C-alpha cells in the first residue's frame, strides 16, 4: 500500500486490515444493502442558503434522487463531530449559495441504520470522552491526549487505517451521480467519496497543524494557511525524520480561510460597529462558545466571573452559547452562583430558532438596546441552530472567547482559551500573527487578565479590527468561495 508514493509498512497495513475487520464484526456489513436517497428542507439552513439535506427514504425509487436534483447541485459531505466540521460546512453552503449553487448537506453521521454512521458515532464517542478527560486530568492530557492529537494523528500509518475503514462508508453513495461537485469538511466523507468513484472531490482541511489524518488521496486538498500548504505538500514529519515523496501540485491548493459569505461581505461594516462601540464607551460584547461536551466549564466560568462586575456597571455584555446541551447551562449555573441566585439577570433563548434569529438580527442592526446589554444565554436541541447562532452572533459581537479550533480563522477579534489537543495550538499562533486574536491563554488567570486589559484598553479591539479589514483586502477570508469554485471546476489553480 502506498500513500502519495510513500510505502506503508506491512505491519501498519495489517493493523489497518485488522481494524476494518473489527468494525465489520462489530457493526455489520451493509455493502450489499441498497439505500435510496431523497432531499429534505432544513429548519435552519434552507432559508439562508437554500440548502437541502440528503436523507434515506425506503419508499423512494432507485433513480428518483438523480431525477430530483436541483439545477446546480453541490454536495457538502461532513460528519457531526463537535461543532467545527458543521461550522465549516455552513461556510461552504453559504459560499455555494452566493455563487449560484444549491448546497446539499450530507452528514455521514446521520444515517443510524448504516455501518457508516455506527462506525463514526463509535469513534466520535471515544474522541468526546478523550476531550473531557484531557480537561479533567493533566496527567492524561500530557501522556495520552496531547501526544495523540499532536503526533499520533500526524503519522502516515494512521491514514492507512482510515483509508480502509472509509471503504465501509461507500454504500450511501451508490445513487449519487459521480460528476456532482463534492466538498468534504472532514476526511472520512472525502475518502468515502473517492472510494465510491466521485469525480470532483475537494477535501477541505480544517486545521493549521499538518497531519496524515486529513489525507484523502484522489481529492484536491484545500488548506487555509501557508504553514499547512508546505507541511502537506512535503508531508514533513509524517514518518519521523524521513524525507517523504511530496504531494503533486495538483493535489493541494492554498485557498485562505473558510468563512461564510455573510460574514465576509460585512467585514468592514461589522468592524466599524465594533470600533464605534469601543470609542463611544458602549458595553463591550463578549461571545462565549462552549461545545456540547462542556469540557472547559471551569475555564469559562472563571472568565465570566471576571466579567460580571463590568456587566453590572453596563460596561460589558455577554452572549453565551451552550450549544445543544442544556446540561452545559446547568453546569455553569452550578459554577457561577450569581446565575442561580438571581443576583445577575440572565435572559435565556432556548429551543426557539425564530426568536434566536430575531435577537441576532436586532443585535447586528442595533435595533434593540437590550440586545447589547446584560447576559444572554442560548441553547438549542437542534444541532444546526446550536451551531449557526454563533455565526450570527459573531457579527454583533466585539470579542469571541473560544478555544483555538475552527473559530480561530473567523474575522472577529478573538480571546483564545486553552486548547483541547495539541493541534489546536497552531490556530492561535496563526491568528495572533495575523493580529486578529490573542495568544492562547493557558490558564483561567491569564485569560481573566486579558479580559481586564481589554476592558481598560478598548483600543485593542480597534487594532484587531483594522487587521481584519486589511486581511480581507488580501483575500485571506475567501477560502470557501475558492473551494466551491475548485469543486465545480471553475478554478483549477494551484496556490491561489
């Protein structure tokens, strides 16, 4: 077995075969099963993007999917594994819509009857468990989690296992015309699409730390930074200190950051609003994003406690997205007594997408003064609403408080808390070098000191906003548009 001309050891290949057989025994072999596909509207995504969701339909005819496709379809293949891959998929859907395509959402983790989804859900559960343990145990994080994410996933031998496993995910692709443009925001949909014979596959790599985990030979790999371009092009460090055969220039393209059309188109206006609020002494709006696992509850609680006096003085406003898990909100109430005892008023926006959407729009336009003061908590059982409300609130916010994951690339001033996994470190480094985010704050105390610094020096917000505007002029945030054009055959460029 070879990957980009680099031979995989026989022991690594045997291990990959063993893993594939283990999954077949555990989850069954559905390679002979016929899955008929159909399209459905999506409560959150259809309105802004015209996006349709690909589902299975036992009553559909074998050729009905192809016959009912929109005029210019583009499939976005993804999995729900945390919020990151969904968020990047939404950026692709937004860019596709703006360029005249109809995005079709294909989440390989949403077909519970398939071997594909069973495998992905199993591995997702393991990853979520590791994430939580890494935040609770420094020893586990140091000995297991950081090395796994930083070096383990980097090895070319790891990709061999994924390549064989993803072959078990192909039955869902049988009824899909092979020429449809396909953008994958996780490597498994990309690998599965290639194994299934799809012809126009873009593998949108999410991170700023090159890892063999993300390789999908046969697809066009797009990357957001020059660091990742050179790391993947040369496959540097993918087999220790060995010099690897490089990827061809037709295999990889530097595009820039994957950002929603609505965010890119409004960068100047949103940054001007942030600068104006800072200069006029209006409450500084902090947007907190907490993943479903709630792995960093203590960290977030510490920063929020630091902000509470400023909120009471009407100098700060907090938007708090708890994702799709109300238990995260309950956890925060336990860690922040003021939330529970009523000494601080919190307006909750739970499980009502129309209301959340209305709030976000008013906050963006400045039509409701209450939207820019106090504390507002969001939670939605619908995963699409849980993810997308952050994207909407970004336009209305001054500072995004987040771990340095996919959000590190978004055009909003950012305060980075401690990473989950070593690979995320490079997202914070990239943002800090662009000047639109802080360095990674490795302790709650350091993060809280940054909060105080921003509150007493709001001109720091202006500086980050000016850098964001400058980066837009350079095309830094055009990655989603370029990925769509590459998948659709409009642009076959190399280093764009």
